[in-house]
């Protein structure tokens, strides 16, 4: 088929229409416009399978034209075959509206989904409009109600083929008369107020539909559906526990409009809640003053960004809105503000959860209680469009939440979200959405002033840029990782050794009360049990989705999906040598970030062989760890509150450790003792520093214990806040003045980021009290020069030649991927050196130096480091260990 004809057919024209239009108009878009204007309606001697009228893909407002509905109830029996995995034609139908990418050929294709569902590199620009509000009066409502305009109905859809389906259904239900199916000439005019009123509650909308959907022909005395015009078989009016009114499941047209309007209500309610600040009355004026929220750098010409917030709802990725200190405004700093905020959040979550539950009834489901209904088999193409546009906005926001604790406290909302994800994954027609990228708004820009188009009063037009982001299943996997980490933390401390059975004498002593048998693990507290239940629910949801996807999409689909999901290593199995640096700076940075993200958190065995001692001592593991003694003293101890705190910490740390080209944090947690942690923090100049961290018996009522180990055996002090003896001066740790640790609220992640940003800084001289204003001074430059000499000798050369366990692969890969940047940096450092001798305690002592000749040895150290880095780069490096 000619490419131009094929394009017009894909837009919704019939084959005769496409040929006739192209004979008269050589330009495809001009031909399309004429077809949509009805110029070639008489050229219909054949109808394509999906005869829907599609407007140009760059706009969401077009001239309405009458088109037939996408499906009728007569297809119900035949559409049962749609669920058959063996039907290649049926699968093709789904691919057509699952994605606008061209499907891969089936012949010889091992993975039929390659390049279709998993690319997040997409970027689409769409012109969307906002129209003047329309109102109508309904019999059951004393006041006029707002109607959903075409622009609102189609808002947020960057997919050209989905736009066609959306327009077709909207136009059909707004402008076409509904005739009696017996062709007796009786017709009922449809109005926009019939199917598109925006009522205060979703239940009111459902009641309204129930009153109009079932129509009776006064001449033929038959019941027919107002949405599709087909006969309603009264024998199908069976009751179902999950179905309020059977007539609302008669056809796919009803399914499409109910999901569209319901999800629009959900989106609006959720956006409104997120705009409402959790604040007391003293903040109202400030809230109004700061109400404007920019979506991106482009401002609108008419300066009315306030209105754009309501039309183009923005969903910040992952963090709930904050209201100030104490969560209730900066005028109150006590705990009552937090309690008040939590209560308000619970009310909001209950409303959203209830709305989700009501709408979920109308999702296509072949597992519906009481049996599947007509619309469960006949899935309207707009169902996927509605879910991808509106439900994914809420789904993306909730699943990007970086606090498992916050999620568990909002379990009413999240449990309902998990029900949605499982229901969607259970249906062949919708399951692919789990793997498809979510298209999110990256920028909004006004492109036209107010005007009128085809009689429609337009308030504004916007150029919306949509970009691909992680899909629902990928986002869920980040929560799965957090849940597994939290469960591991809740398990408490596990002994690496198996317990020995008590002797008969010990058992007799226990029976007589003269001894004490080993206690079993204590029951979890209510708070611990709540978190554990929530975590298990997350894992169950992920497993249920994967199981459904295997049933509906096949093993190849799921395997490919899993290969793209984020992962947390459980042991040192990652092949660091397989990471390629790339040829360009951008490629190297991308490779580094991907690698660092994969290996930033890992469970591993940090224990060492016990030294020869008594049998009692040998039963408790030793650790190559500064706090080994304290850790061994707590072996086999249980502290429920501490376990809960650690569980929450691990959940956050697994997916939120900062990584970047300039500075990253890597953690290694003992697989049996999750309170034993080693941290490698890459400083701003790409230099690794090692820290030991212990979460003691009173954690998190008290801060963790932190020891700095990159000290050249207690000789070097790299920063006023990092002592040569390993002390870390930080107010969060209680070792320095300033904002201290807050029980139950401060976190280990805060400590790590504070060390990374405030201590391992570019100009450490400024950290010393009284020297904060000495930036760029000769003293500061001399201090930094001395630090650079120590850094190259110990933090770079020392860590590369004798890498601290278990970070050897991380350090070597870090330097290999950044080889060019490190070599350039070392050359620059050499030119900045002042030639002075290295002072172990930096600017604080002048007597002790490491150089034994007139040269300070810096050039030699730099050349050796550069040589080793080049060896890493070309693959000739041989580790000394």
C-alpha cells in the first residue's frame, strides 16, 4: 500500500476516502483535513476494521464529525476469543493501541516486544487547548453543573492513535442521535450533558448514568443502550456483589466514558489535595502569595500561570508537600503540628482511596466476582488511554515516594493502589501498561492568545512536551527493594552460627528454674507488625503482577521486563569489568551513573575468622570493623524499637543514596548484622574516604557511631572536622555544636549527606571556626594544597594499591571510568602545588612532615597515580592483593 494512503488509513479514513482525497489533494495533511471535514463521505464502499476519525496528532481540538462507536454488544460472544493468547490477529489489535511504535515482525523474532514497551527515550510535543467552561442543568441537581469539554477529555494524551479513539468516543456520545435498534425511526438525541457532566461525587455520576443508559422504544417496546444503541438483553440482568447496576456494563462505550470521567475526577481531586497546604491560619496569606507553581522555565505570555495549575495538574515526583517546621507551619514547632498533619493526610487518603475503589469496579476484569460481564470482554481502546494518562499520574507520584514509613502510614491509599495494579495486569488488553513508560509533562508553554476555533471559544493553547519515564512495574520494583530491606531489618540480628542443642544437664537446670533457656524471638510490636504486613503486601502485589503478566503476555515479555528493573545486589557478584567507559564525555558520565546506581548499596559478609580463643568466644563472629567489640557484645540481642528504626533506614538507603559524576556514597551492610555498615564516600574531587558506622542499642533515640578510617594510620587530618584519630565532628552526631540529632526523625542518610557535602568539600579551610570568611585567602590556598598532597598519597594511591574491604572493585572501577578526568585533575593539582612539605595535621602543625628531601614528593605521587589509572583504563593493571 502506498505510504501516503497508509498514513490516512491509520488516521481513521477508509481506503476509498484516502485514495479519493489524494487524487485531489497531493498533500497528506491537506487531504486528511478535507476528509475530516466530510468532503469524501460518499466514497465509503468499504470500511476499515477500526473506522475512527482521527484529528491531526499535534492538537487535541478538532472539528467534530459523526463516527460509529468502537464496539457493540453483538460482539460480546466473539470478543471472548480476544483473550486467547494463540490468536495472532487479536494480539496485533492490542499492539495497535498499546503503543504508537511500529510492532516488530513476528517472523524469526525471538522477542516480539523489543523496542515497543521499554524505551524511555521518547519525547512528544502536543498542542493542547483549554476551552471556555460549559454548564448545563440536570433534573436531579438544582444548580447547573460543569460539563467536560473536549480539551479536558483529551488532555494529557501524547499518543496519536489514542487521541483518535478519545475524540471518536467523545464526539459520538455528544453529537449523534441514538436510534432504536429495530430501525423504527424512533431516535433520542444525545447531548454533552448526558455523558460528560462533572458532578461533585463519582457516585452521583453513576446514579445519573443509571437513569439514562437504559432507554425504551415506545413503538417497539424494547430496551436498548443509550451509549451504543444496541438491544439490552434482560436475561443478562443478573446481580453481582461487585456491580451496582448491570446496565452500566452493557458495552465498551460505557466503559470508556465511565473510566474517562471517573479518572478525570480522581486526577482533579488528587491535584487539589496536593495544592492544599497543611498549615494553620497564620500561613494562609503567605500560601496565597506563593501559590504560583511554575511547571518549567517557559512562562506564559499573559502571565496567568495560576490557571494553568488547575488545567495542567502537576504531580511532583515522590515527595509529599511540606508545610514548614513541625509539618504545620513555622509558627508551631511542637509535635502537635505533626499529629495534625497526619490526621489531615489520613482524611485526604481516605477520600482518594474511596474514589479509587469506586472507579475500580468499572475496570475490565475477567475475574470479576459473579463472573465477567460484556464490557469486561469488549475493552474499549480508550480504556488504556485513560489509564496511561490519568491513573499513571497518581500512580507515578505515589510509587516515587521515598519513605516506606510514610507509605505504611497511608496504607489505606496504597492498598487500593496495589489492587488497581493487580487488576490492570490481569487483563490481556491492559497488561502491557505495566511495562510501558509513563509519559510525563516536562514543559508547558503558551503558544497562542485567546481565540475561537470552529465556533469553540478557546481560552488558551499550550505546547506540552511529554517525556518517557519509568513505567508502573519499574516504579513498583523500587518499593519492592525497600520492602525487602525493611523486612531484613525487622528480622533483627541473626547469628551466623547455628545454635547448638542444649545438653541434658542444661535442660534439667532449666526445668528446675536454675538456668535460663534461650528465648525465642520476641513477638513484634504493633508498629513493627504493621510495617511487616505492609511490606509483605508490596511483595505479594509484585508477585501477582508478574504472574498475571506471564499468563497474559508470556515469559519473554516478563523476562525482558525484569531485565530492565532496578536491582540490589545481595553479594559481590556484579561484574565490574563489564562496565564500559564510553568514547565521549556524555557516554562516560552516563556509564558511571548507571554503574554507581547499581552498586551503591549491597549486602555482603563483613565477618572475619574468629581468632583462636575460648569456645564461647568462637561462637560469636568477629568483624573487620572499628566497632567490633560493641557489635559482638550485642550479638543475639533483640531491641524491637531499634529493629524498626533500622528497617526504616534500610528501606530508604537502598534506593536513595546519592550518586553523581562528582561525588557518590557507597554502602556495604553485613548480611547477618544489619547494624554493621561500611561507607565509602567519594569526595568532590573523586577521592574515596572510608567510614565505619554502627547502629547501637539505643538507635534511633541516639545517633549512630561513626569512625573515619582514611587517616594514614592516624597521621593525616584532611579537614578541620575529620580528625587524625578518626573522630567526625558533626552536629548531627553530637560531636559539634549546631542542630543535633532528633530522636525518631533524624536519619543515617542525613549523616552521610552531611559528611559528603559539608566535610568533604572543595575548600576545607572554611570549616574551621573563625575562618569561614577566609575563602580564597593565602592561608586557605596553602591549606588546600597540603590536603591535596595527602589526598593523592593516601586517599588515592593508598586506597587504589591497598583497597579497603569490601570496596576494592568499587575503587578500581571508579578510577577506570574516570581515568581521563582524574589524569587531567592531577595535572591541574600539580600546577597549583606550592612546593611545601606535607603536614600530616594540615595547617594545624608545622613540625611533622612526610617528605625526607627538599622535594615534597608530590610530583612522584601524581605520576604514579596517573600511571596506575592509565593501566586501569587499558586493562593492564595488576592488583597488588
